């Protein structure tokens, strides 16, 4: 017997056991969505601002067409660029265009237990965010609590983000990864 | 659309079955493929092959739970792609990591002559998993079937990473002993 035999055999696990884990995996996402909805008021303001900024840039005929589509898209393919460890740097949209995941630098204004509000100080990768915009970030559950706990108002953070949940009732959420922070 | 309706479309040879499958399960399947391949393009190829395999297998198959059925196809296809890769490209996926971990269950690389019948081995593993606590079983399946990272498994199983890690270690040791007891040459 070798390792490949073992992995091949795992493909024949009983369905009921696989389904039990499958339900646990999907429940996590629903829970996350409920949490996001509960913070909808803050998120809605931030995201609609972002969307409006993206639209404005789009109609101005700038080179940010992709970024506008990026912000407003429900395309599932965009979500694929976000492995849980957050190391992937590219996503592919429905039209087959490869785009870098956008990053923004924020100055933290207020901290919450599950995220923070921050002011955009720099935006890279044609993010569609304008410096000075106020964004509310709900951190994904993958982030360590100790990382969140280490942040303070006034700190800066670089956030890499993409769409995690589709727009619904005018609310769009992003799955984010903190890539750097500082005082 | 409900699974039964999608399966019915396959049985009617209606090509919208694939579109409906893609709408409902694309992300789920790509996650499985990505955990094995750690490459977005290869993962997409694997998932597309899954749709083709689903089209070719329904009928005669009529799965009760479509997600599990498709997930197993994606897992198998992705592992096949992984095995065809060069050693360099094999690195860094959760599947590659899981191979190292599961190596603890087997003392040495077997020869083709020692290859065992997958169904028999699968039945033994199934029997073993049913002897475990629910937590231990779920962490094992999360880590070695879905190939989720330890962190992800710990999170959706509601435990710390260190607890999940030690639980997996005990489960692997238990599996090794169980396989040996059942007469497998490990």
C-alpha cells in the first residue's frame, strides 16, 4: 500500500460522513453572511460609496473599467482568487481578464470587535477607492484575533480585498486580508 | 434550483444541467480543486472536466446529494492532474502537505505489487472513522478528504488549531494501528 492508495480510498468515503463535514463548511459561510448583514448599516454606506466612486470613474472613461466591474460584480469567478490563506494575488473575472487583487492603505479611525473604520490614504491596483474615503471593514473570520487586537486607532493597515459575498439588498461585502500594518 | 431538478436535467440530456451545476457548485468545486492543485487555471480545468464527467455519468447515475457526487469527481480529477505534474509544481498545495502527514500511516512507499484494492481499503477506513468521536472524524475528513488547511478545519469544527492538530495526530496513529490490525501491509 502506498500514499496514493490511501488518497484514492478516501475518495470512496461514505457519503453521509462527507456530507456532515460539507454542512459544517457551508454553515461557516452562512454564519459569516449573517454577521455581515448585522453590520449592514455601516457596510452599506462604505460600499455604496465605493461603488459610486467606481461608477464615476467608469463614466469618466478612465482606465478603471475593470475596477468598476470588479467592485460591482456578482461574478463567482472573482471569488476564486481568494484562497483562505490570502496569498493569491490574482483573480479572474467572468470575461477571462486577469486582475490583480486590489489593495488600499487605510488609517484606522475606530476599532470594533469584528473590524474597523478607516480612511483611505493610498489605493493601489486601480482599486476604485479615492483617498479620503471612509470605509468600514468587517474582517473575515480567518484573521487571528491577536492581529486584530494589536491594532489601534491611528495605525495604518494595508488591506487586500475582493468580493466575498454577492451584492444583496444594496449591500456588498468583501473578504479582506491584512498584508501590512504599522504605527 | 434543487439538486433533484438538476439531476433530472442531466437525465433529460438537457445541456442547461451544466449551467445550473456551474451556478450552484462552481465555487464549492473550485475550492476542492484549489486545495489539491494550488493553481487557479488548473483548478478551473479540473472543474470543467468535472462537469463533463457529470454529463457522461448521469445517466446511469442518479446521486442523492449532488454536491458530494460532484466533489468526489473533482477530487479524483484534481489528484490525477496533480500526479501528472512535475515535482517542482507539486509543492505547496494542501494535498502535498497532507501526503506528508498521511505518510505517518504508512511506513514505506509500496510497490505496485503491494497495491491494494481501493474498495477494501475504503471500507476499512470507513469502519475506522465510525469508531471515532464526531469531532475526530470531522477533522480527519476536513483535512484529508477536503484538504482544507488546519486553520480552516479548526475553525469550522469549532476548536483551536493546536487541538485539531493533536486530534489529527492521534487519528493518524489510530488509523495506522487499525490498518495493521486489519492485515494491511503498511
